[in-house]
């Protein structure tokens, strides 16, 4: 399965970076405005967590950017709300990953 969106397994439950989802969906709207619109109805601390991610700017300096770790359910919901082919592809990718995680073999590995 080709990786469309990187999933973070280092947290208690798998999460997706909002910035990476934004890029995968090909959104042209400014990230902060896009997230503000798409996070309405979701709860911080339950559906997403605010984090800072680092990037290197043109002059080589390090700059912190606001990012959010989204639960898989929130990420799938945002994909569905995008109503685009990329959104459908990303959502299906996340659904397929969950199917793999929930196979009896994988569940036994986690125990």
C-alpha cells in the first residue's frame, strides 16, 4: 500500500498531522483558515492536539509552525468534508489502514 499520509503511531492512538493532511488534500486556502473552518465541532484534547512543528526557511533559519495531531476519525471526517477526489483517496487510505490494524493477526501482535 503506497503511503499517502504519514500516520504517527508514537502516541496513545494513531494520529495524522493536520499540515500533512492539508498538503495531501491539495488545499489552496491558507492553512490556519482551513483548520479553523474544518475543526469546528471537534474538541481539542479529544479529537486533536495542538503542537508545534519545525521547518527550515529560505535563509536556513529554523521556524516553528502551528500544527495539530488529528485522531484518525477526525482526519477521515475532514477528508469526507473536502468532497474531492483527493479527499476520497485519503479517506479510503485511512480506512484501509484501520482494516489492516484490526486483523486478528495484528491484534495479537499488539497484546
